[in-house]
C-alpha cells in the first residue's frame, strides 16, 4: 500500500493546504471520512466523486480506509491542487483520478488566474463523460461558500452525474429556528460582526464585505433546491457551528439520493391493522 503518511506530510508542508482551510490535513480528512461513512456506502464496486477535492485531504482518507474502492474521482476548479493530487495521490493510487473543471469563486479566482491556461472541463464535457456514472458523491465545505444561484447549479450538476439510486452528501450552513436564535444571541462559534439577511430572510450573509466567507440558507430553501435538482433528502445532521454539540461535524450535513427509475405499474400495498392492545385480566 502507498505511504499515506508521507503524502499527508507533503500536504502539511504545502501552502495550498491553507488555501483550502488549513489545519492538520489528516485530522480534517479523517473527520470528514467519519461523517461520510455514516451515510454513504463505500464498497469495492463504489464509484465515488469528491467534488471540490482541494489538495486531496478527504479523498486520501477514503483511500486510506478503503483501499479496495472501485474508483474515486476528484474535481476542483484550481489547477494547482489538481496537479498536486495527480503527482502525489494518483501516482500512488491507480483507482484515484483527478480533473480540473470550469468554475469561478471569489475566494479562489486569484489562484486560478495565477495558474495560467488550463484544460478545464466544461459542464457539458462533464455530463457527457460522467453523466449517471457515480454511485456516490460528496462535497465538503463547497456549499458553504457559494451564492444561491451557484448552489442550484452545482446541485443540478451533481444530481446528473449520479446514477439512479446514487447518494450525495454535502455540508452547508442551515437556517433553522435554533440556528437563527443562536445567531441572534451571538452563541455561534463564528464571531459575526456586521451581517445581512437577504431573499426575504432565507439567506444569511455572515460578512457582507466577504460574501462567500459564510453563507447560510434556510432549510426550506435548501429542501426546495434539492427537489428542483431531482434529488430527495434522506438525512440532515445539524452541526456544532451554532454552539451546541449536535454532532462531530462543524457544518450541517445534508444527505440526498437520486431516485431510482420507476419501472412497471405502481402497486398499492395495503396497511396491516395492528391487533388490539390487551387490557389484561
């Protein structure tokens, strides 16, 4: 097996680790893998997509724990991180491959420009090559840094690259009665200063001068966007960003499934009446 520790050491020493959030890359990767394995099936026949793979922290942890996985693909908009992953991860794990995809984000556009020209895949190319291919996909800390329109676009793309029955796990910040109260009482783990509410209160901007630094969306809005993308939410795990220890995840976790293609006629299955409760002698 490839020396995973040596690859993580390379990530630790690389400035690109700070581009994608910093912290110890192995600790981050293992924490995300722990969340992933609770909800997404990973088996020898799995074909996984790491959307927004960055420098490969989570993808490498998947390979560390599941070296026999069928295949795993990493997508990112920054050519530099994909080049790192190809050189240091794909060369050691033949089941791992990586692609640069077209995209724009205020937090990463500078790095994309500095990379010069690259053969980034367009949405059309992605769908042509990977439409309906993946059994599972995940996107950690992607939907926490995108505008509502991009949230919709990315969800639609991910839904289309999943096979029927395929699973998708994303992390985001959700507005619920509890999280709204935590924001108002300043109990969150993030030190919000000036903030803004938009779209009739359904979108929360943590810092208007850095819109993509922290964006939260009302749970009902996310449910609608997931439905519009042709997906069904199966689980929601609320994270600890509100200041409460709901889970090991800082961000909220949303798990979706692409419905299987219906075949044949729908059959009615009658309910079975429960027997009357005995009142005893």
